[in-house]
């Protein structure tokens, strides 16, 4: 364990919600899967459970609801991914201990959108600074 370091947390949240692209006539339901990659920024002890609970409460407000009534813009997968990133980043902003690195939102087993400030190498589960790829 000489070179192994604690990197952060991966949260997986699932919820069902409906939306439509144009009007309520096209309303349909999705089973969303939300993956969050959260980096711990320092060695200070902080109970992550506090933030986990707040994030779960945020998602719980969406469960079973028609998303077009909740958001000002059409709730496409791309829009929801960016909006969730901003909102969850805000939840974590009251501490200097955690940073939301990446978020992945899927509405089917074969399609998802990934947004974030850094790329995550999924096989090794390491956080990689995207500037090294430029």
C-alpha cells in the first residue's frame, strides 16, 4: 500500500422520471442512472455522509415527476447533465474538501452523457487532469 492513495467517491443514484421534447403529448418515462465522481481535496476528516444525504434529497425531488414542469428548459439528457453538474457543484461548494470532477447521466442502458472538468479513466478508476491530454 505504499503508493495507494485515497482519491475520492463515486456515487450511483437511480430514479424514474418522465419528460417530453415538445409537449405533454409526447411524455415518456425513463429510468435515469446518475454517476458522480467526487474528489477529496485534502486530508481533513469530513463526514461525506452529510453531502451524500443532501445530494440524495436533491435527486429525490425529481423522482416520479414530469421534468418539464421542474426545469425552465426542455429537459434533454444533455441539459439535465449540465444542470445537475452545476447544482451538485453548488451543494459541495460550501466546503473546500470535495470537488465534483465528473458526472454521467444515462436514460437507457446504452446511452449516457458525461460532463465534467476532468476525464476519468474508467478502467483504472483514476482521476486524470485533462490538461495532460492537450
